[in-house]
């Protein structure tokens, strides 16, 4: 294991850390999805929540494992968050680090008519592929926030017009503060979302 932290994660987790997760489906391919990882204040195991009956929910339930990946590529993140994308291998090329986890259901409920499951994530193996000096790019953050807003457009508990206003704002941030990959990522968001703003 290269570059892991004391708790088995290859990076320090704080607040909600956005990642890409791959889970193996019944067709033998690895499905990509966005996954927010939360570390409770009490120092308990990291958790993640799936919303609805998604491929990640099904694969976690049926396989009990997956690969959590940390990527800086906004296009890969947008694709994972908003499209159905499958690979033959579990680790994507843009992952700077990854961790294989086992998952166990911790809690469940519904919110706004949508089922949610909270999963405990236990690191089994991790690898750091690239060490990078962190930078802050407002365009990258705007892409991540746009995928959150876009994923909620069809959920009754959220106001559609408010979400569309957010998408328009995030697009303006990408246009003024993003680089080439952030602009490409936002084009993918526009392609993948059935809405106009």
C-alpha cells in the first residue's frame, strides 16, 4: 500500500469528499458514479449515501464492495455523476489515488419520496498513483456543484427553477474561472441534462 493514511485511506478525508466510485455490475463491467464520502465527527468509519435504486446501490447490495477513486479530471467526474458509464477495469486512468472498500449498510430511510441507504466504507487496499500539489480552481468546484444540482432536477423535493438558476450561475463561473477541462466538463453536463437554463 503506497501513501495511505493511518485509517487506510490514501488521502485525508474532511467534510464531504467527492469521489468517483466503480462497482461491478451483473454484466461483469465496472459502473462509474459520483460518491460523496463523509467522515462523522465521532471518528467512526467513513460513510457514503446512495439515493434511489441506482446501479451503485444494487452493486453495493449484491457485491458488498467497490473502488473509491480520487480524480481531478472534471470531465470524468461529470460523466460519473450524470451518465451511465461502464469500464472493463475498476480503476479509471485519471485517478490520482484509489482505495478498494467493502461496504455494509448502516442506515436507511426516505427523503422527499426517494429511498436512501447509508453505507459504512472499510478500506481494504489503497494506492497513490500520482502525488500532486493542490490548487484551487473555482471552475472545477462549479462543475462539481452543477452535477449536484443537475442530479436533483427530477426530484420532487427540490424546486426546479432554483436548480436551473444554480446551473446558469455555475456555468458562468466555469466560463470565467475554469480551464479547458472544466469547460469540456460543463459541455458534458449540458449534453447529459434534459433541461435549458
